[in-house]
């Protein structure tokens, strides 16, 4: 029964030893009670053989000694009644020999069996460990297979394995779902079945090139759904090869770029629309500024005529009004010219080599009178590297920033302008630093906008478009422009130009 307790080991061993001693005792009694001519002592070998099942390691030797003693005792008991020439001594000798031969055989057998048991135990342990490792590896392999299968089936990419005859031998759920087929409808079909007719020639040429050793990377094709709708995709192909280097099968991976195509087309359309609008705005600015010049010239001419011919006939109010008209028309002419210049930035310009040292040196010569009048010091340390750019626009950029530095200098302090540059990975960063009045942080984001002025015309003249010119020129070159400044501590204008 399940609840029945098993017999303890020491009880079992005691029973086994008791049986051995009982057998030895029975043989001894038989030995001393049988005729001397019978070599009954050899039967002790049964006890030796029985010792095989006893647990102690050297028990066969101990029982052999016991049996030898019993054999000798048996001979001694019978020796008094033995006749002359009896073979009892010889029988005793034979019995002892038989006993120890059995002892030797049983001991050797037990030793060999123990070694065999040890080997078997070790082998069993190794088999168990190997089986455990194999089971673990099998479990890990099953997990990996499930993960791979899940990733394969649920990948965003449309995947398929293709034989050399272009037959589909495996595909994922994504491909089937995207195209509106079941897997069974795809497997066994030619890869051409999945593609739109407009892409077949390109597909065939790509596969021909691939078989000749060329690669297929990001090939733009179209797949065809079950309903006949075309899907824009890019195709990448890799392969699994046999030991001899031949292609076993190809792995196809299609990426759906339908949405990307739509966004790209929208971007292109928007860019074209924006370009058209910019052209319209530039044309408007050009026409407006050009057409405004004629009436301004008329107003200016008549105002100057009135001032020259009839000024003496005006009272003070009339003279002030006339002066106001002349000043206003002058400012208007400057604004119109500035707007016209702004609209022309980059118009019909061509990229050419621009040498910055040459530009700075020429500007110093052109501004020599201004520099002398204001006692301005211009220092520069720029990289002697020529880059591709719009030369006139780059010259205008440096001119505007230098003139700004002179214009907004501190009163009774000679302007000091330092021009430096730093070559970076794909661009050159310039810095034009001055010791002028500086710009407060809350106004720094405004200064690059068109017609934005931080000071009244009574303090500083100008149109408020110079830095807007700089921003447009930098945008034209794909760079950046910014300012670092504190009020009363000068300004540093930074800008970058692509190399």
C-alpha cells in the first residue's frame, strides 16, 4: 500500500548477514558429521558466492577467513577418528583452495562491478546533464522560434522566401494582408504574380542583375493587391547560400512607401506652389517698388521746385511743411530702394568662389572715408579658404554688419570691429564683434525682421532693413545668423556659411 513503510536498510543487512552465518553453520555441521572421504568443505564456496549480495566492500575476504577456520575446525574434530592414510588433510587443503579461489573471484567481480557501477553512475550523470542541457536548448530554441515567427509574421515589412525559379515558398502575414490574399493563394506562385505590370520589366532586370552578382537595394517597384490596386514599395533582396556557394533561396523584403510617396508628392506640390508664390511676391515687390519711384520722383521734383522758386513766399509754417515733405519723400525713396534691393537678393545670381579676405580688404578700401571720419579700427583673422557662394550677396552681408557696428557705436568712443572665423566640419562660422551700444535680450529676436527699428530716426538714420538683408542672404546660403549681446557691452554677430 502507498502508506506502508519500507523496511530499514540496517534490518535488511542484518537479515542478509544472518543467512550467511546460518549457511556456514549448516555446512560446518554437515562437514563434521559426514565421512572423511567426502570433501564437504568445498561447499563453503556457496557462502563465498552468497557474499556477492552482501553490502560491505571486503565481506568476501572476511567470510573466506571464517570458512577457512570452520574447515580447519571440522578437520580437527574428525582427525582423532581418522584411519591411517586418510585423505582428510588433502580434502581440507582442496576445500581451502576452493574457498579462496571463490573469494578471489567474488572480490574481483565485486571490484569490477563497483567500478562498472561508478562508470555507469558517471555516465548516467553525464547523460542526465546532457539531456537536461538538450532540453534547455530545445526549450530556448522553441522560444527563439516563437519569437522569430512572431517577428516574421507581424513585421511591418512584407517578407517572402523565393526559390531560384522565382516560386514563393514562404511569406508572412503582412504580405498576405497587404495584398488581400491568403497565404495559400501566394505560396507556389511566381514572384511576378505579386507585382504590378508596370514594374515587371524593372523586376526582371533587377533579378537578372542579382543572379549575376549585383545587389538589389531600395529598388522602387509596385505590388498589386487582389483588388488590382497598386502599392508603391522599395525592394531589398538577400539570399541564403549552399555549401558550394550557390544560392539556395532568396529573401525578399518589401517596404510600403505609399504614404511616404503621398507626403513627398504633397511636399513637392507645396514647394512648387511656394516657389510660385515667392516669385509672385518678388515680382510684386519689384513692380511696386519700381512703379512707386516715378510718383515719388514727381513729388520730389515739384517739392524741390517749390522750395527753390517760391520758398521766400512761404511763412515759417509753410517752410516747415515743405521741409517735412522733402524729408518724407527722401525717406520713402530710400525705403523703396531698400525694398527693391531686398527683392533682388539672389535673383539671377550664380554661385562662384568667394574669398573672404579679399572681400574684407575691398570693403576697408571702399569704406576708407567712413572709417577715417569715425576713427574706426577694423581687425580680422579669418580662415584663408574660398567657398562656393553668391559673391555680391556675401559682400553685402559683411558690408551691412560692418556699417551697423559703426553706426551703433558709443558716443565719444572710437568703434573697434573684430572679424574672426572658425572652420567646422561642413561650414565656416564667422563672428563680427564690436564695442558699440549693444542690444537688450528682449529685442534680439526682432532685429532680423524687415523694417524693424529699435531706435527713432532722430537717434539713428536708416531704413530698418539692413539686418533683414543679412537674414535673407544667410537663408540663401543655407546657413544661420544670430546675435549675442548685452546692453552697453557691444554685440557679437555670428553667422555660418556652408563649405
